[in-house]
């Protein structure tokens, strides 16, 4: 099975405030963009939602997925293995436990590797995700989050 690249970004004005996420899934020659906006959320929640929705949109199991995010919050949870301690403590005193648990469920059955990319820099996919997230946060069809 081909490796899937998942580029993600989240945006929020006010923090909490209106926000959105954007993601791009790339598999071979196929590319899919997804975004959504929320009325009252945080930047960290949108960063998590981008990865979650990307993984949840995969059909079947057993995919090799490389996640590219400019969110240290998301990437370091796995690269620095904070997630293990959070799991052992059942996410007690961790912000956004609902989304962290949802992310772990979305990762099940896939080989997921996280990579940090510098935001608002020279990565065209990350820049596009930011455009999607900002546009979604300004949409007239914002969903409820917090």
C-alpha cells in the first residue's frame, strides 16, 4: 500500500474564538483537501482536529501515514512520547483529553509517523492548509465545539 502524506494546520482568532482546520491528504497522484470551521474553539483543538479528521477519512486499515504539522503541541506529544504518560494518567490534567483519545483511536491499525514543519514558511502544502483553516474559520457555517 502506498504511503499517505497528511499535511495539517489549525487557525483560531481569539483563542478561544472562531477557528478552523485544514488538511491535505496525498496518496500517489491523488490529493484531497478537507476543512471545517468552528464558532468557539482554540488553536490547539483545531490542530488536533486536522490530524483526527485526516486519519478518520482513510478507508480501511494498515496505512503508512506521515503526518506533517507545524504544531509542536501535536508533534511533540508523539516525538517526545508525552502521550505515554498522559495515557497512564488517563489524560488527567491534560487539555483536550476528548480529542487526544479520539486521535489515538483514529491511529489504531495504521503506522503513523509525525514530522514537524515550520509554519508559514516554504512548505506549500502547509501554507495551503493554513489558507484552508483561515477560510474555514471565517465561514458563515461554523460548527459548535466548546
